[in-house]
C-alpha cells in the first residue's frame, strides 16, 4: 500500500460520501447509541473541559460530549473531510449547541498544542488511518496528563455480515487479494490484542477493551442496498464501474448472501459487533 495514495483516495471518498451520511444520519445515530453512550461514560467529560472528536463524520459522539461540558467547556469537532464537517455543523445547529468549534484536522498530524485537551473521542476512525500508530501517538500528545481517549472499531468480518458481504463482493469483482494484517480498513482493529498493543505503544495506560453487540435492521433487502450505497463509497464506486448486467448479478449475489437474515415480512435483521476501548494518557 502506498500510504499517500491511500490518504488521497480516502479523503476523496469521504468528501463524496457526505451526502449519503447526511441522509442516513438518524438511522446511524439510533444504531450507534449504545456505542456513543459507552464512549462518553468512558471519558466522563465534565463542565469546563475541552473534548476533541476525531473523524467526527456526522458528529453525534462529540455533540453528546458538548452537552456534558457546557456551558464553559467546548468541543473541537474535527474531520479531514470538510463535507463531513458540514453534516456535523447542521446537526449542531439543530441541537442549538454553541460551544463547538469545527476544524479540518488530519488525525495523523494534529494542528493542536501539546496537552491542550481533556478527552479524545474517535468512533470508527482510527482503523481507517494509513498510520493508526501515529494517529494514536498524536492523540496522546494533545491530551493533558490523566486525560482519556475512547474509540470504537468494528470486530471481525464474520461478526459483521452487513458490511463484510459487500466488502468481499468488491474484492472478488476487482480481483483484489485479502487485506494485509496491517492494512487500514473496517476490520483492521479486530485481531485479538491489536487495540491494546497500539494504545500501549502510543504511551497510554489502563486500557480497557469491550465488545458491544448491535443489530442492523432494514425494511427490506432494497433498503439495505440503498443504505450501503449511501455509506460505502468503495462499494458504490465498484458498482458504478460495472456493466448493467454485472450490477444485476452483484445485487442477486448479495441478496442470496444475506437471505439467512430475512424475516417473513422481507425485513433484514443483521447482527453486528463493535469493539470499544478507552485508556488514560
């Protein structure tokens, strides 16, 4: 993997994915509520503190913390993609939150002073970095002594068929090899002990790693299909590069792969599992 090429491609994809993430924001917020709650509890933000959210996307996790640190504390809501920050800005306006600063930040090279924040939140972000070790080292640098980091990362593919099925279909159609153990991706943090090792090597202590089971519910296979196209630019880009016949074949293949999760009324109820972790600077 060429890290610079990966970063460029990743940024482009997230810029183009922002519209879909905006459309699916309420669904994502509902599904992720247990994860957001765990992460907020693990960092325990207090009034007057400064909280940094990395790879914020729609910003739900950080905005929950912004309420906790108000009125004198503030949230730095950050993402590398300006278009994703626009989604978070709109959500903050809806909630009437005024103690939020929005910043375009690269998590691998944070333009922030050393020891300047009390807590860092990163929901499903570190695993996608070209260099997550550097990202966590930067997080450790900007945290004040005793500050807390909390993160979420998806568990193994077999625990997340809702996302593993289109990822595998993309690899098969593009004739791509299986991802290398250290390659960034949705499941990059799933190997046992990887999160603990990265946190320890970045200088964190008192690491805690748990798992949270979730349910991805869709009204139908078609609802899953449209949701996946909205949220996954790699899958959507692959699909757009294929012929109409190929797209029909891909849809049929995935319908069959997910049929075991279909209810009698046609709804899909697909299991999911995420890992969550917290540690002290």
